[in-house]
């Protein structure tokens, strides 16, 4: 049952040792979905660098299942580089395909939000390639509201893709 997964799961900051599993999860989304506009698979060393770079100033969290296998990851990135955006972050979450629907997103996203609130962030943005009912539902579950819809801004798998933005004011 879903409750068993949640009870036995653990959320923690990512480590360099997580890079391999993060790549496995992320590359699935690169190669077979529109949810990321990245088009080429990422290597372990590249992902290790991304984790380290993120953690210099922002959270990069992972959730493990009851077998201590990484089932999801979430992180934040700076929304824009200009100083006035200092209190705005973009949030990102990926759940391993075999772990979708088991509560990992529901468990991990509040931990990310809590961490960003503790770091004095004021506005969180979630960019969602559309359509993506699961991601929209997850964001709205935690109070994010749709604030923008950009038409045909991405080109992947020989088709135009819209992107919506959901915002949460902390």
C-alpha cells in the first residue's frame, strides 16, 4: 500500500553518490518525455557537478524508498540572475517512473518548499511543459496557482510544446 512507502521513506540532501541514480531517473525524462527540454542524456559527472553547484546556495533533496533506493529528487534554482530576483526560485521535481503514484512527490515537494521558506525565499515558480496533468495537480495540491501560459516556446520530438508557470507566494 501507498502508506507503507511513505512511512518507510527518507528525505535527505543529495550527495555525490546519488548522481548515478539521479541520472537514471532524469535521462528517462530526457529521452522519452517533453517534461524537460534537455534533449541529450546527461552523464554522471555532469550531474554530480550540477548537484554540487546547486547545493552551494540552494537545496537539492532526494527521497528514498523503503529499500533505500532513490525514488525521486527535487531541487531549486535561481529564477533570474538580476539582484531584484534574489527571493524568487524555480522548483523542479522528478519521480522515478516505477515510483509514480506512490506518494514520493507529495512527500518531497513540501520538504523543498520548507527548505526554501527557511532560506527566506518569497516566491516559488514551477515551469511545466504542457500537457502534464500529474505535475499540474502536484503543484496545485501545494497552493501553486497558474500565472502564465507560454505557447509553443519549446520544440522537442518534432512538435511545439507550451509551458505553463505556477507560482506560490510563501
